[in-house]
């Protein structure tokens, strides 16, 4: 069963703690993305990676970090420096092959609550 | 940077009425994608438009890409309760891998 998995679905943390959200895909996609979704703000890009061991900042990277050590995995760490970490986090992947549609496949998301 | 504006942000329609959401980019796009997110769910890809003036249909859904490749629309004919959700456009600029999402249009269908 191919797709993207994110775990856990709900995550609760105390302020000041770092937390890592997992994202795994078995679609053999080169590109992976992390988005943050807040009510009324759509999807905002945090980080993206087009290839293993390489990633770029998106529009709202401050307070976040990522790694891409394996093609299948793109974990996101929400650090204590992120001022408003409570949000719905979505991971996505897409093919980078010439002629591919480049459509993004999304995981089910992780809803992070920091108190 | 690239901006993608989407209107309206919310739309309530009676079941059977038509619905349209519009997307405008500040820059020329290489392509535009449309996604649907059901309440409590994640975005799901609907379609991609690449050519200037392109029109594509999926049953009751009609997607258009403007001649200047800076705007797009999604029109739903005779809405049904299954159409409820938020519809996002996402524009790609040049050869960049990332896309910029619009804010989304949340559609409510009143039975």
C-alpha cells in the first residue's frame, strides 16, 4: 500500500521542548515538503528537499529544522525557538522526473498542540 | 516573492447551485494545480493545467488556465454535499520544484 505516513496524528508538548514529527513515503519520490496549516492561512511551506542530503528553506523556516538522510524519510523538528508552534503539519512528496505531473501527495498530517 | 491570491475565502451555496473559485498570481506561472481538502482531511490532488488558455473537465468540475498563465478558476456545476471542503490552487513558477498555495476557498453546501 503506497503512500505517505505521518505519525502521530495528535501530539501534545510543553512549551520550551523540541519535538520531531515523522514523515515516511514509499512512493519513490525524490522531492519532499513540509507545510504548516493554520485556520484561514492556507498552506505555508516550511522546508523542502529535492534530493537526499539537500534541503531548502521555504517561506516560514524560522524555528524549524529538517534532515534528509534517506530518500524515504524527511523528519521535521519544531524547536523551542518557534514562537507559535501549535498548528496542523502536513508532509508531502512529489516526483521530479521529466514529464511527471509533479503533483504532491500529502500525508494525513500531525496536529501539534503546545501549551 | 511569488504570491497566489485566491477568492473567495468562504462560500455557502444551496445544493444544486453552481460554485466558482478564482486564483490570481503576481507572476507568470509554468503550471497550476488544484487540490481539495475535505474537513478533517489532507489535500488531495485534483488536476494540473499547463497550457495557456487550457480548459479541463472532470465530471461537474471545470478548470481553466488564463491566456497569460497568471490566473485560473475552478467551477463546479450543480453542487452536491459531497463537494464540501476547501479547494486550493497551487502555482509553480519556472522550473522550481516548489509551488505556492493560495489561501483556499472553503465551500459549504446547504442541503
